[in-house]
C-alpha cells in the first residue's frame, strides 16, 4: 500500500535573496514509501522503504517505531544491496552431484514439494522423530515450533542453543524475564550501567540509542557506564570504565561483588523479603529425599517462619515478618535455613574475597571493592522516586515507585561459556540484592514479561506414528519428571536436549544435531530439515569435520549417514552445497513476517509491541517464502490444525492467512493489535482487516502500559490485571523472584540417588551434582580445565556492528567496510612471540589449526586474542568470486573449536556446552600461536574446494541506482 509522504517532514527553506540561485533540496527521490521491519540483524527496527518505479531507492528508519525511533544502522540502510545480492537463489534445486560439490538441477516447485511431501509423509507414518527440523535466526518460531508439534517430532529447535540460551534460561528461571528481548535498562533514568560481554550486533540500535542517552546526560545528572569485556571495541570503546576481564571469569567477579555488598551490609532487605524467595525455608535433612527442597504446606505453597506469631505461615501471606537469619527447627523436627541465610553464608566465604579473586580474573582487588561500593552508593544513596500511586499484589496502596538506578545487561560474552548459566544467574542475584529489578533506573521487563520464574509448559515427547505432540517441543522442566529421557535415562531427542546432559536446554542444541545424526547417537534420523542456518560453515563448531559428516556414507550401503537434507535459504550459503533439496526463500523485503508476542516481540519497558513485515517488492525469481512453504507442506501432509475436516487448506494464503486467522488460545492470535472489530488489543476475535491496520500504523502496534503499572510488575496489581486482560499472562497472581532455584535442586537430588528418575550413569550424576547448584556457583570453563597444558591464550570471536553473521559478506556496501578478518593480538603478547602487524600465524588448539594474519592492538586482555566472526567464506560460496578476500584472508576460528570435550574414562565425549542448558561454549577456546614462515603468508588454511558459483557473475563495480537517476533526469 502506498503511503503519502508527510508534509510535516519538509523543512521550509528561507526565501532566496536577490540574485541568489535557488536550490531545491527536496526533489523527491521516490514515488512511493512503504513501512516494514528491518531484518539485516535481529533487532527488528522499523524502516521506511522508498521506491521509485517499483524499485528500492533507499531505506530510512521509522521515527515512530518503538525499537529504533528512526535510527538506522549501516546494515539496515545496506539492506538494499542484500536485496540486490548476486547470491540470491532463484529456483528450487535438486542435487545431482556428490554432497558438498554444489551440483544441482533446477526443478519446479511442484516437484520439489512432492519430493518433500513424499519423504516427510513416510517419516510421519512410521517414526516422526526421524525428522530433525531446526531453524536458524528466523523470527517465526511461534510458527515453526507449532508446525513441528503438529508433525509430531520432538526434534525441533532454533538457533538459541548456540547463541545465548544461558542468558535466557538463567533469566527466565530467576526473574521470569531476561536481557535483550525480555528486558532492558531504564536508559532514561539509570545512573550506573554495568554491561557484561555483549556482541556489537546484539540489541544493536536500542543499545546504541541508550548509550547515546547516557553519554549525553547533563553534568548535573551523570551516568556511569562500566563495560566488563576482555576486548575494548564497540560499546566498550565508549565506556567510562573498561574492565578487561579474563574470559570465563565474569561469574567469579560478580560473586566477589556480592561478597563485598554482603560484607558491608549493602543489600535491599525490604525488596528481598517482599519480592524474592529470600525468606523461604530450605529443608536441611542430608541423605533424605527432601534435603535442599523448599518447606511447603499440603497445597504446595512455600512456608516461612513468621516472627510476629512464631508460626509457620504461607510465605505469600501479606503482613508477616519472616524470619531471615539463623537456623530454624521445623514442626516435624527437621532443621531448615532460609534462602537468604544460605546465600549469605555461601558468599561471605573467603573464596569470594576480592584479594582471592583478583589474580584469577585479572581485575585488581581494589577495583572490585570500588565497583561494589559504587553500585551500593548509586543503589542506596542516589535513589529515584516517581510519585505515581500504585497498588501491590496484596491490595496495599503505595504513593510512589522507589528506584535503585543501577542497571545491567549481559549477552553472549558471559553466555557462551560452559559456566555461562551459573554466571548469568549470579548477575541476576546481584540485581536482586541491590533491589534494582523493574524499578525506576534499574533493569526493566519488556512485556509479555515478567512471567512466573521458570513457569510454562513442559517439553513434549513424541507420541507415535501420525500423531501430533501433546504440547510444544520446547518447554520448561521443573525437575527430573519433565526430562525427555527413556526408562534407561537415555535421551529422546537427537540433540540430547532435556536429558541429563542438558536438563534445561530450553532452546535445544542445534550445534550437536549433525554430529549426533551422523553418529546415530542416540539414534539415526531420516531427514534433516534446516532453515536459514549456515550449519556447514560459521554456525558449526569443527567446520571441516561437520562438512565431512554431511558427506559421509555408510561403507556397507553406500548411503549417506544422514540420508536426506532439505534446506531453505534465500542465498547461496555454504550449507546449500550440502542439501539434497533446496527450497529457495524470499528476502525479507519480499514477504510477510510476524514478529509476535508469542515469540520474540518488539516490546519496550513501557509498552507491549509486535510487528509485521509486508512484501515491499515482488520477487523477480521463482522463490517462495519459507513460512508459506511450511504451511503448504503441512496441508499436503494433512497435519492437524492446517487442514479442515474435508482436507482443504485452513491457510491457503500462507503466512498472511495464518497471521490473520490462527488462534493459539481463544482470542489470542499471532498479532495483538486491532483485534475483533479493530479496537480490541491483546485478546479478541480474528479481524480480517488486521494487517491493513498494521500497515496503516507503520507495520507495528503497541499497547502502552498505564503509568501506575510500569514498575515492580512482578507484584504490581495494576500491571498484573492489565497484562491478564490482554492475554500476556494467564492470571494476576504475584510472581516471586528466585534467588534459590528449586528445580535445580530437584535434579541434584536425583543425582544423589533419590526419586524414580535418576541419571543413567555416575558421570552424568556427578555433573549434575557439581553444576546444578540451586545457588549460583563459579567453576573454570571446561575448555580451560581440559586444555590448560600448552594452550596459554584465550581466543574469542566478536561480531561487528556492520555485519550480521554470514549475511553481511554478500553485501557489496558492507564488504567495503570489511572483507577480511585478522587475528587481533595485544602488543605485549605479540612482542613475546616476535609478531608484528601483517605477520601470519598458525592458531593451534587441541582440536586443530587455522592460519590468519596478525593485527596488533592494546584494547584487549593480554592473554586473549580475537577476531571477527563469519567474515571468512568458502571459495565460491555466496556467489563471491573464488579469489574474494573473504575466502583468501578471511578465516573462521570455528576450525579450531571442537563440538566435543575430550573423552571421559569410558571413551564417551560430552558436548562442548554448558552442562545445564547445553549452550555452545564457543568462548572456552584455548589456543597457542606459532609464527608462519614468510612462504606461508598471504592465504588462510584450511582451504576447501571451491563451491561452483551459482547465479550472475558479480559485477566488479556496482552502480546500483544509476538507471533510476537517469530516469529522474528524463
Ligand atoms: S540494528 Fe539491525 S534491525 Fe536495526 S536497522 Fe540495524 S540492521 Fe536493521
């Protein structure tokens, strides 16, 4: 739909003076403007696409949009060249050569869909779990997960397992929310912002806008920004204080801060008593099946000891004065201690004293003490008051919101370690002790969060042939009973998610699917169905090995060990070459998409929001939107929920129809805005005009939270009622933040030998006992412990602001910013190794080696080297010429990262992942450097046979828009 240009955007020029030449600065460069949502990274900014004669002229940020408020980054504006990419796939492909060779014939859609339908129908009729359906960075998991559930396979997940599930799981189980999509700093009011290890493209524009706000504060209202990161680039480069921490030790740093706060009695006791499980009683009965569990009444409600009455009462009862410190004797005679008592005694231990911790983390003890003092000073001496009356969950009226203006944010830097889950939990405990959760100036939830911590449906196992799952494949285990393991304790999922190896694998372990399917551990599969995940290159550990597994055949049968691979992508990525059937997707500017509150929405702290993408231009190729194809396949397979009783399609118009008509629960659909007659939000009947209303509104909708409902939402009755009315939560019950995680303790109890579901072997049991601690712990990352001998340096990757994974390096504008990636080494480390700028080195790990050019810098922890991720390319992939710099001097650190840990005594190898969530431990890597001889300079290794180029030969000089300019002159 064409949207008229707003006259208000024009700026009146002053009248010309006599004899002055008049220059019109506002010659329209377009004849049409359409709004949609950017997809050059995962931030979901609102954009306006300007078109002339139906072609994209330029892209600008949408000033009305809640995510970016008009800000557009380099990637976003370069979307025009991703649309023009010569790597776009043009037609369905069927493999004719050997896997990996990239030899295909083009086929018609009907044939492609018939091949897929035939294969999938046989799997569903026999053993649905033999379909492994995994998607990458797509933003339609509410659809894809639902599709997998209707198909009946539990083997579904998206990319979170190799991205940041540690952060998500820790947040959801502790706070009922998490960083990034589920929460944000109160940028406007915060006075102290502590950031841990954030990739520069995560939450990109919102963080840049927020940091801009902090850095431009007036001198009478300053804010301090402290960045904890081994590397000082991007956000860290503008921090007021950079703490170049040793990788993998953030958790120890945080627990030392907690030690200092406790030692100086600087915690928000009132907040802890009102809103957390601090006063709950933990049963202290060693060698019994309830040791470490919460003391509860018959109804299962947690109890505490009321100091007013000396009785054990419902901990949720208002008006009580709970006992907090010191041993308690329960009515049945068993001893107990409060959560707070356990927490204090643990973290006051000398093991967390700054002087003990400092040498391990590379930050001086006096700095740890000073940061703790600064946090306490801002939280408790610089409080904020917003004089808005509100009502708490017990019906008590409060005259204002009190803010403790310390905010925090963390992402992959802490998440991508094998101790990442517990580190993220430690950060949340720090936030809770400071009382800076969802308060003015603190970290605040984004709706639909908060939710009851750790709550939600449990993961669903397979039912049987031709049967859907009873729920969704992914969910929230509460203990051993919810694991997806068989009677012998063996995993039921191909990636071993929700097994004893990764009990809280909320996002699956996509990085293990190819290895496990190849090995037949725990079983073989028939078809690997991937969408938008470059698993044959930068999204896999052990890239060369992964390519071999995809190509490997059973010598007895001559068949591929992974029998069939279906892949959908818009571009000719490295993974395309390994597919048997390629379903070409559209670009983000050619299709409908739904950024739903059921998924990862565009909310901000003051409003719940969702958005759409609309087709801006028609594809000029024979491609189809993957979501449409998925629904088409569902219809052909006659999956429940996708066909009516007579077998006809329920959503013949594909995703557009699904967005409009599908209801997840009565009244709750994919989009929350303009429901029913167009005036209802959150809940309401499907509205056939809903998408038109979204388009007229800039392709987004937001439900603004009333002012009395904007803070303390876990216990704010005004919010709880508002959110319930809109279907964001099921009921207005208060939520209790979890310092102590009882689900974790249930796993530990099983590992100690209690209950009817126990780990299959002592190795698994020992891991659970050690790492599933209900209070945060720190332990050295596995990689460090395993390879300490001879590999002295840590090696990390970062993603630059101007690229998003492998998508950026097909974009001719972005390639001009970066087409190769050196290895960055600290000057002093380089001097010790006789390295200088331009030298080449072998980067060697226990797993393998890769060759790269060296670049020296100061802004990095001396014991750490790093590079940009996903710049290096396989020759010929993405339709780049084989001699492209990305293939010659760009390299992947993935080559030296193993997907497996070294073997245990019986030969079994655990995944290189967090032992609780299964998050890929990319950043545990330890390496050594060896200088190359001069003859070895100039070309990265390992190098692989070129993928045949596919598509138009890339132009050496791109002059996009020249004809448009010419047309304007005519
Ligand atoms: S931050 Fe991401 S979503 Fe936003 S404009 Fe940039 S690329 Fe697009």
